[in-house]
């Protein structure tokens, strides 16, 4: 049975992704900073008939927490097949370039960018033991510099000096990582689930968590011929769904 770790999976898109992957027969490690919250969610899911889901404590900004999670999965599975770096924060609002403090920007980057790097580097050893390792970094359309420079883009006026740049940096890191792993069976991509109604945005998005999670699953459970180093977006309205960088 293939295994997957999803960070920030105790609610919203991460939780729905965990549910959909469980239904597809994967063993899901439901990552949560608060272990008790994660366990409570897993208990609810188990009572609803979901199988092979286990709560795991992981704070992507805490190296000891990441190491403990890695050691637990290594002990139980011996490898990891899929890593979905989903944990992310929006940060304070508003986020103007002229006034947002360095500290507030660093806080967002610590989770959205440096946290992803920390988790990815820690789990690469286990991922390399998989026959078909996958790394999906959950990004946002707000990380696209091309779209942000296009006045006709529907979200052109949504500018955030911490959140957007943190996702742009994540996109850039993913390109480098995908390149470094291109001669191995890895598929490394960034996936934008689209503007989704969640607690994250006070349920202002038009998309559903079901659609968002389905899009993540679609571009994570790929075959050996699938692309790597791509930017997929659920807000790109065509069959391919590839976003400009």
C-alpha cells in the first residue's frame, strides 16, 4: 500500500485531500501541528468509514517536529511514496509592500517557503525508496508573476506583499528541485487548487474543497510519463490547467 503525508491536513483542502486519497486506497498520514486536533479528525473519519488514515504531529516550522514525523513514518512504512506540502498561512491583512513589517513577511515565509524546504529535505531519503515518488507543493495563482503583471487577469487587484511572494518563491524552488530529481522517477510539481471557499479566506472563494482536492489528487497520482516541474492551476480554464509562472 502506497503512503502519503499531507501537511496541514486537519481541515479544509488538506482534509478533503486526505479523504479522497484514503478512498483511493492509500495509507494517509494526516499531518497536523496540534496532534489532539488531528486525532479527533481521524476518529471522526474512522467513524464515517474511512480507513488507513493516521494522525501525525508535524509543525513545518519546527525541525524537531519534522524529524520526529520522519522517524515515525520510516519506522512504520520504511519509505514514503507521496509528499503533499499543503500547510500554509495567509498572514496579517492588509499586506502592503510599503508597510508590512519584515517580521510579518518572515512569518509567512517560515511556513509557506522555508517550511516546505525543511519538510522536503527531511523526507527525500524516504521518498527515494519509493518506486514512484511524488512531491506536490500546494501553491496559489497569486504566486504567478506573469498573471500579476497582466491587468486583464481577474485577480490582478489582489496583491499581498507576504503571501504572494512566498508562493512565488515556492514555485521557483520547485523548478530547481524538479530539475535536480529529473533523472529519478520523481514527479515534482506545484499545484494551485484554485480560489476555494475555506476558513483560510473566510469562505470567500467560489470553488469547493471537493473540486480543489480532486485537482490536487489528479496531478499527484500521475503515471511515469507525466510531466515534472509544472505549475498546475484549477483556475486556468482549459483542459490542461497549466499556469504561467
